[in-house]
């Protein structure tokens, strides 16, 4: 493992730990959490915080929060496959058309 890869993994671990300390899910980064909050239909305080912080991050990395939140959907589908290996399509219909 290169030093750059190690530092990248360490940064993600610190980000996930900070999210867990802030009562978020331990395997989720703060950016992913903000990305989920930015997609909320309720325009409450979470949405306002997420929109402002994601807007700031967009200056550095366009659509950063959206990209960070996107993999969680794939993880949920993979968990569904593990739980229902023979009937996953019935529980998650969009898996039938998946071409990955």
C-alpha cells in the first residue's frame, strides 16, 4: 500500500468516525449523510444545513455529496441479495435490469 493510499483510507476512517460521534451510521461519511439530507422532501433544518454545506463542497468537487450518498443504494441492494439470494428480484425489482 502506498503512503497516499494509506492517508486516503485514514481520512475516510476519520470521516466515518466523526459521523458516528455525531450519532450517524458508523459506516457512512459525513458527505454521504449530507447527501441523503439534501434529498429530503421535508425542507427543515437538516435540508438547510445539507444544502449549504454541499453547496460549499461543490466548489471543490462538483456533486460531491450526491456521489458520496449514491453507493449506499448499492450496498442496500447487495444486502438484499445476501438476505434473499433466490428471491431478491421480488424484494428489489430494479435488480432484474442491472447490467453490472
